[in-house]
């Protein structure tokens, strides 16, 4: 067999081997991609990832699953998982995630509904009054924690009487939610949290 013919045959074999190898790699990537995008998260996966985690982790989990489920579906799953107990606090992180995704108070209240005795709604209020919130007329830029609490008190004084709130929840649930906010802002100072609620007396 002439050398040239032998070289052409070797080139052809190498070329075909390269085509087969590249095709195999392309097919593997395609299958991996399809498998990755074909997997749809489930409520059970949400419950497993969410339950028993610290608040910040729960917010992250809820944020991820809000890409696949409505706030109502996630809220209902939290309530069903806690049928024998009390799920109010467990729903706070969901409310925070809802408000972070779309900082529209009336829409967030509507999306949260009343499951877990308005725990999701109270989480919305807690997120709304977090230090990075720019709602209710601008960023609250306070120098000290007590200045910040006074700013929140001013902004929240008539919140529970606003039509966008009263059209969805009764005032008492709103006041209760603001109690969570003031409790959160005052940390371990229970008396400070209670005193912050004096705006409603």
C-alpha cells in the first residue's frame, strides 16, 4: 500500500473518530441541559428545604421557589405542613420574599392571603420596614436605632387605616403585624417594642 494512500486512510479514521467524539460530547451536553431544565421543583422539595431553617435561609428558599409557585401555593403548603401546630412564624420568611420580589404593599397582601393567621402578611410588613426599604415616601436614613424606630413609627402611624390595607385585611391583623415589626426592630428590648406601639393608642 502506498504511503500516501495509507496516510489518507489514517486521516479519514481520525476524522471519523473526532466526529464521533464531538457528537458524543454534544449529545451528553444536550441530555444534561434537557434534564436540568426538565426538572420541575415540587412543593415537597420546597417544604423540605424551607422547614426548620433559620429565617435568612427560609427567605432564600422562598425566593427560589417563588419562580415556580405562587405565594398562595407556598403559603398553603406551609399551613398544610403545620396543621397540628401553629405556622404563623414559619410564614414570615415567605412574606419577606414576596415583598422583596415585588415591593407593592397591596399586591403583596393580596398574594399572601390569610393562611397561617396572616403570617405571610406580617413578613411583608417586616420586610417593608427593613433598613433597605425605600417605601412610604423615601429611604429612612436614620443615624441611630432609636431614630430609625421613630421614623418607622411616623411612616406606620396611619398604615393600618389605608384603603389598600383595609380592603384586604382587618385592622387588628395589621396592628399585630406592626407589633412584629417593632419587636424585630427593638431586638431583646421587649419594653421598647411595646412602647413603640404607643402610636396606636
